[in-house]
C-alpha cells in the first residue's frame, strides 16, 4: 500500500549499507590523524563524534526525503555516503601531503 519509490529507496539503502562500514573507520581515521598532529585529544574526540553524528543525521534526512518521493531513491541512498567519503578522503590526503593542522 506504499508507493514504489518508498521500496526503491529502502532497497538502495540496503545495498549502500555495507559501504557505511568502510566509511565510519575513515571518519575515525580523520580524528586519529588530527590527534597525531595537533595533540589535543578532547577536540579530536569532539570532531570525530561530530562527523559521525552529521553523517547519521544527513543520511536519515535524505532517506526520509527519498521515501516520501522528494528525491530519487538512488540519490537519497547514496548521496550521504558519497559526500562523506569524498570529504573524508580529501581531508586525509590534504593533511598527509601538506602537513596541515586541524
């Protein structure tokens, strides 16, 4: 009794779900590298938790939009993963190659 885009979004989210298992250690690595360079463990923990929390919130908002038909199912399920993976890799490579501090 639900529209097809609801189930399409659900299916795409189930397919994208295992990739989140690779994303969360990447977000943790950002915090670990920041701690290695900056040396303030409290801020490192705060940034790590903030990135993880932001992912969960944005992921749930976009999934809800996909289930209500506001976004295409493919975009709703994969966009948060793509955004945070791209941002995480960019941050890691920037800090590794420039020696920048967080």
